[in-house]
C-alpha cells in the first residue's frame, strides 16, 4: 500500500486536482444520464422500458 502512496507523490498537486475534478465531473454526468434515461422510459410499456434502459446503459 505504501508503494502506491509513494508512486502518487511524484505527481504535482495541480495534476492530482485535475484528476480529482475529472472524477467528480464524470460521476455527476453519470447521475444526470441515469435521471434523464429513467425519465424517458417512465411512459413506456414495461417490456419496452426494460429494453430502452438496457440499450441506454450500453450506449452510455
């Protein structure tokens, strides 16, 4: 475990902050995509909704 921490110390703080920002942005966009997809399939028939969710998740 300490080997991983030592490996991370070779990166500068701004670089690590950019990586952290990207992780947060990607997480927020995933939640947004899930909410939009769920809203879109609410009015579909149950079989169609399952298929739409499956294709939407695979497409994301």
